[in-house]
C-alpha cells in the first residue's frame, strides 16, 4: 500500500473527484508519430454555443518524467471541464520530456500540436484562433511559443493562429543550468542559454498575454513573472500581470478544483478570454 501511495500522483487523485457530466471528450488524438504526442480534446455539451477561440492547455512537470507532480493529460480533466463548460473547445496535449528528449524538443512538440489544430478540419481554425495556457514548465513552453517566432516559422504556422497566451507560475527569467536536476535537460545550450529564457525575447509586437503567479510560490520565484511583465511592458506589448494568494500549484488548481485552488485565477482568466472575443 505504501508503494502505491508514493507512486500515486496528487493530480490523479484530484482527477478522480471531477465529474464526467457537461462535456464530451475525444481521447488520444494523434498530432505526431510517437505515443507521447497525443491530446485529449474536450467539447461543450451538444447544443451549446461554441466560442470562436480554442483553448490549448499545457501542463507542467519540470520538463521530465519521474517526479511526483509530473504531468499527464489524463490528470487535467478538471481543466478540460472548466473551459469546455464555458463554450471553448479545449485541447490538452501530452508532449515528450526528459530523458526521452531535451530542450527544445518539448517546445517543438507543442508547436506541432498547434499546427495540428490549425490544419484539422474539425476545428475550422480559419475562423477559430488558439489561446495557449500553460502552468509551470508548461508556461515556459507557452511563453517561448508566444515570444520566440522561430518555432512557428519552423512548422510553417501563421502568427495569426495565436490569439493570445496565459502563463501560470512560469520560470521565464531563470538559468536552468544552475539547477542540478534540470541542467541535463538544457546543457546542450550551455553556450546559448538565452534561447531557453523567455525574457530574452521581449521585444515589440508580441501576442497579447496574461501572467498570473502565486505570492507564496516557493518552487518558482514570483520574480520570473514580475521581470517578464516589466520586459514586455517596457517594449510596448499588451501584457497583464496579477499576483494571487497561494503557492505554485494553487494557480493551476484554481482552474477547477473547489476548496483547493484559488478561484481568483478563474475570474482573471475568463476576463482575459472575454476580452479576446
């Protein structure tokens, strides 16, 4: 029993509490050629009016397998439910992580997921545009896709596809080479580490964004969001920033876990999404 509990992700335990009503889900949609490149797509109830924008949520997990809070798309049904209940087609992709791959492959995987959504006839992305939302390592990935144009260019994705982005508790202004268990993931860029630092790409003309960070985050310093906000604001971009009560995981649990997460996060994000309509 002890071994079972120690291997049982808290996110999986939370997922078991989420009801299965009010939405439909198409599981294991393939956007690439490996088992890790699959996504679950959540749809509002039949008869509901669909929003024009699509939400794609990218979970965290320190870009690697084996940690207690390592991500899997199945653990984030509460995210799919909360956005689909508001009329958004919601995509939650898995992506490859260390040791299977290293930076920047996991960023490229999510770029491939965006490309799949844009070219998949069922989602009519000629009209619908994508809003990327990421937490922790997922926020790092989302911010690089929003701020560094080379990823979209590599996969021939038009910039108009990205309507906006939201980063929750992301490491945007850090040196991954200075953290022992993270260093191997990024060390092939030891001579060009700024390519892994979203703050390095702050310049005029970036997509509109929202940064949210917990005031008591002990895992990823709130200075990451503060510094990225200042850098983007100073270069005349449309960027919003809010510090909320709670720690590192409260910002993602606030997307649909009553009494655990800080529901202030929901109101901030839905206000932002409303302004993008």
